[in-house]
C-alpha cells in the first residue's frame, strides 16, 4: 500500500460548525504533514508530526487543531472557521527525519479535502 | 532561509515536442534535495523526479530529466515527447538535509496542445 487517503473528499461547513479532516497511511511512515493550498498556488505547510509528536506548527490559527492518534492517522479538527479558510487541505507522509537519501524524505501526498466555509 | 523561484507562470507545448521548465533556488546549505512535483487538474500531487545535491549525475525518470547546476543553483525539468496527460501544474521544491520542510516554488501551469 503506497497511498495516502483522505476523508472526506469535499466538505462544506458554516462558520459555527465543528468538523474534522482525516488522513491515513499504511506505509510505516513516521512523519505526517498538513498543508493548505489555494487555487493556482503552492501548498503552504501548516503542521508536521514526527513520531506522533508535533514538531512544526507554522503559526497556524488556533481554529485549526491537529491530532496524531497513532503513527498511521492524522486528524485536523476545525472550529469557527472563516470563509478565507476555504481551500484544498492536503495531507502528506514521509519515512521520517534523518535519512541520507532523498527517497527517505520523499513526501507522498493524499488527494486532499476540498473545504468550503460559508 | 531558502527560496525557490519559478519565473514562468505558464507554458504551452505541442504534443510530442520537448519542453523545459526552469527553477532556481537560493540556499546556504551544502546537502539538500530537490524535487519536481506534478499536480494535474484532478489535484493529486505526484512526485515526478528527485535529485540529491551531492550527486553530480542528473536524475532521469523515463521522459523526464533534470539539468542540475549546483553552482548556478538551477534545477530545470525537461519533458521529452510531451503527452496530453502531462498537462498540469508543476512545482519545484527544495528540502534541506537537516529537516523535512519542503519549500515550494510558485508553480508553472503547463498545457500540452494536441
């Protein structure tokens, strides 16, 4: 299994709703990432989990709350979002830090969740 | 801080022809990795090719090859025998050896004309 799966594919929510995005991988990767991507723009890194511990938080607003229950799962909890948070949210995974070859660091991306905040 | 520059926002190429996408970067690191990612209209981000900075030989993956000029900090992607399925947005990305943070360029939209 060499893929990263994300659910749901599409999500529409109001500004007062609470929802969660889910990401799963079964490649034995120990690093997982959340990115936000606006149309025609590069992905912007939000969070990095390394060995189930949050290692990078790119100053993301607290209305986004990541969670890594185990090495295969990554969640992104959403609460009180704004319309400008509408975007494609991408999850990625890689083997982990400290590798000496690029294949060790290669990030595999999921298909994304398209989020619309009304 | 590292920067990745893709100065061409759009390119178009005739099917079966060859096209080169340019990318430059700036870093003070000596050991790092460079990637080209493809994102078709379906939006799934796929790795096209990767290059380790310590390797002098240019990476090649079937119709895709890179021209890696370390001194010039240039990393261009050549697509030979372009196919309609190559239509996508292409992102150049940089990763320092010390951590896993990817820095992406702004991307280039490539259209392959039939």
